[in-house]
C-alpha cells in the first residue's frame, strides 16, 4: 500500500494545517498538500496527505473515509500514480504546401 492518500470532497475553505490536524488522529503526518487552481488561487476541492507508515495510512482511511469535515463528507483512499499528460512530440507540420 502507498503511504500517500487522496483526500476528496474537501471544503474550499479548508487549510493544510486543519487537514494535518485531522489526519494526526490516525498517526504521524509527513506532508499535506491541497491542490490549488493556478489561475484563481482557489482550492480545487481535493488534496494529498502522506502518512509515516503503512499501518497509519490504513488507519486514516478506515477512520476518516466518509467522516464529516467542515460540513462535507470526506473521501479518503490510496493515491494512484499520476498519469503523464500530453502525447509524444511529432514536430511541426510542413508549412510549404
């Protein structure tokens, strides 16, 4: 199991500090990152929490998945690896047609 957890359905007003405090109930929190829109600077409603051990990550999932946090039910599960964006570069088209 991965030590990094996906946290979805976050309230837009949630802070990384508040999320860290919530997850510390399940064990030692290594890092917290709430994903933010690059244009508006507003939260996108999800983030990632990295726990210190596999047992603590499993504890966090069982303890916090579906738990109400700031009037919203959290979705907590194992984070999947990020997919590569875009495709292969194929060069410019011939403009001398």
